[in-house]
């Protein structure tokens, strides 16, 4: 297994002969609107795609979406829709997102609406895990989506947490399944009002202590409402004694986790 960090939540998974693009945001720097009004009013994304992105995208065979409605352009933007539509890449998603993505002209392959039973996926299995993308009033306005556990023979088990806080559901799932590799959102995103809507430093460190495997942090330094930096997270991981198991890739970097 290889994981290439593209930008923000966008990654490419190399699973045997397959290349799976996850939550693509392909816009140029500054093409998307701000996510804060009163503070850090910056257009998004904050950085361009890495130089390695164009070549990496040419190898993509499938796309996997954790959530994409209610304005969540950082997981599927217009540029990504155009790219997927032009190539008719199979787009794997939840039944909830399927009608919306069909309306966008995408080649949709919806998973069953079952959080308990794994479904066939690229010669292995995939199951969904509920996300909590914010709580309280903000949580009621958000699109929560899912995470995914992917299990393919000959590859490490992989948990893509999606956009979530470290909830009892996520804790229990990790303790029960102990995925060998987990990819978690680490940016500490929040709007002008309300609390965090994804994991920040404390949640990522707590997740890494729960997990016995390797943890990969993304959702960093690309979107204006995510204040956590790579250096800040790395420093905290060193202080917490988990730096060897918490990987913080740069945009464009490939992690070989075989």
C-alpha cells in the first residue's frame, strides 16, 4: 500500500493494481470562497496542487467520496467534478450522496446503506463508519458523511476517518478493529462561531494513543479554517511520545506503508 498526500483531504491510495482518488479538491489556489467571514478571510485553497499531482492523477482508476453536499467543496469541488466526468472514473460513495453525484453526471457506484456489514471493494471489503462533523448548532448544519475501513488481502487494513471529531463511535471502532493504517483529519477546523468540526491536535494525539498502528494526518495547511500546522502537530507528537507512529506528509509526498 502507498498513500500519496495530494492536498487537504485529497489523497491517492495505491492498492495493488488500483489507484483510488479520495475526496478530490482540484481547484487552483484561491479559486474557492473563504470559510470564515470575520477572521482569516482568505480564499481557498491556500496553496496550489503539488507538482506531482498531474502525473499522479493520470493513474487513477477509482474515486472514493466520504461526503460532498452542503457546500463541502474541500472534498469535491467543481474542478474535480469536471475531471471525473470527463474520464468517467467510477465514483464510489454512500447511498445518501449517490443521487446528488448522478445529477453531476458522474459514474456513480453506490455502496449499500449498511454500517454493520462490509461490501465487496476492489477484490476486498469496505465498510462505512459514521462521522460527527461538528456538534451542537454547527453540527446540525453540517453534512456528516462517513469514514471507511478498507480490507484487501495482502494489504494493511486501512481506516479513512473522514471529517469527524474523536467521538465514542470512532474510539470504539478503532479499539475493536485496530486498523493497521489510519488517515485522520488533523486541521482543527472551525468557523467564526462554534467549536471544532474535525480533529485538532489533542484529538489526533488521543487517536494515535488508542491505535496500535500507523496514523497519517492530513487536512493541514490548505484550507483557511484549519489552523493546525504540520510543525505544530509534529512538535506535539514528539512531546506526547507518538511521533514514530504519527506521519505528517507534505503535499505530493508518497508514503510506502507496505
